[in-house]
C-alpha cells in the first residue's frame, strides 16, 4: 500500500507510460535485425517474453492508479463545495466552459451591422437583441465559478491522499 495524492498518481502514470513507450520503442527497434550475406549475424538482445512481462506489469500499475484516481474523484467531497464531489466538479467545469464560450460569442456580436445578399439592392441591418451588460455580468459570474471550482479541484488533487496498492 502506498499513500499519494491524485496529482502524484497522475504524474506517476505519466512516468509509467513513458516506460511503456520506451519498451515499445526498444521492441520495435530490436525485434528484427539485418545482416549481409558475407557478415556474421549479430542479433540485438531482445526477449518477447521479458518485454511482454514488463509491459503487463507496467500496464497493471497504470490501471490500478487510474482506478484509484476514479474512486477518489467520485467519493471525495470538493473542498468548499461539500455537496459536490471532485467528479461532479469536473463535470460542472465542462458545462461552465461551454457556457463561457456561448457568452463570449455573444459578447462579440456588434450592436448593429449591415448585411447585403448577392441579389439584394438594399442592405439589411442586423441588430443585437440583448443587453450587452447583462451578458458581460453573466460571463463574469461563469468565469469566477470556473476559477473557484478549478482552485478547489487543485487543492483536492494536491492535498488529499488515498491509498493505492501496486
């Protein structure tokens, strides 16, 4: 059993994945070899069984860490949002990001523009049909909500530890 934070677990996963990638690159390089007709073969050191065993062990560790992070996310209350878990906070952030983009797009709408079609003799006016100050206020609230949830998730990921057996 090892105690770690979600942040440490994620960094450990990245390190383990780098080991997997390195093993796979070595396998790709060493699983075949070439020599000339007049040369003595000099095969590189490679064992499929050893490589497979190492990959299985590393991938098993990655799977256990990912599972532990998932359990942490769905069971840990978000600091400052006791009614919300880390997982719910992540889901809420996704929704807030979409809402932020929608409001940002509305903030880009000019008060009035001229529009002319290909066969039109006269231009039409396109006018904004909402109060830009209301949209700006809503945008500011969404941005603050995103920042608050992200900070709470950061605190949870860095400070709350859980046990992992790997």
